[in-house]
């Protein structure tokens, strides 16, 4: 490789909320970081279509990495949103049952949540749930309340994280779609894009619904995303 070629310490593919928060965290260190996105602004992919719900972590399979990260990430929201001056409301969330089968599901979710280390979980009776939310269906048979659940403005969070990262030295490259990877043997040493080749020591793929396609291109198999509405 030409010694005059700039080599980033880390290239992050995808400037949604995940990629932007990764960039913000890496900006705390003495690293040369490049954050890329194929769109004309940050947060224009999967981030703009999410529900804004900060999940408590009762749904993930116990023992899975998702369960571990869900609960750990949930606990960080107060601190992160406070630092970035982003609106966050830990208002709690409900899973509402509409019959006997659904009520059994609530028991399963409660057990999962407790295994995952979720705190402030509570089963609510049908009567109490209708008292709290009078407009609910008369078929309500109960609910699971998760006090650690909340809602966040996903746009504010993404913009604030990306802005904070750039303020602290991260380079942001928009309108730059990654089409392939630079390889040295089995190592990934950069990315090929619609705006040229960028070299790096490490690559982070945070490309939303396209993350699995890029991972397969990078040689990582056995992972696929199943989009759903």
C-alpha cells in the first residue's frame, strides 16, 4: 500500500442511530474515524422508520447477546440522552393480552424478562388495565407492565450523536455507498465506495437492513436480516 494513502483506524458503514452512537463512543479515543452513509443525511435509513420505543428487554431469548445488550443499553439511555440533550421519557410500556392464550404469553414474557435481569416488571389485571387505559378493548384480559421501557426521539438521538462525533473529530462522508471491501488475505482493510476507496484498520458494519448483505460481501456468513412491519 502507498505510504501516502490515508489509513483510518475505523470506518463505520451506516450513519443511523447505531452507527452514529458507535462513532460518538470511538471519538472519545485517539482514533481516526470515518463514518459513511449512502444517503444525503444521517438517519435516513432504518432509523427514520423505527418505533421510538426503548424496549425493556423482556422479549429477547434468555442467554442471548440480544438479551444482554437490550437490558444494558436500556440502562444507558438516561445518561446518554442527558449528555446529548435529547428528549427521553422512561414512561413504562405495556403488553396487553386479549384472551386466555395471550395471558399465557404474558407469563412467558414475565419469566423471560426476569431471566434477562429486567427490573420493575409487573402483571396487571384486566380491571386495573382498563382503569388505567379506559379506551382499551373490553376483551382485555390483563397486561405486562415494564417500568424501564420508554420512548425517545430517534431523529434527535441520531442527529445529536452524529453531530457530537463530528465535533470531536470523526469525519462524516454522506452520499457514499459502500459497494465492496479492500482485502489483504483474510483481513478487511478498507471499503470500496461510489466515491472512491477508503483504507482502514477496522470496519464496523452498521448498515441497518443492508447489514447482512455487506456482511456476506465481507465473508461473514450465517447471518441474515428478516425485515418486518
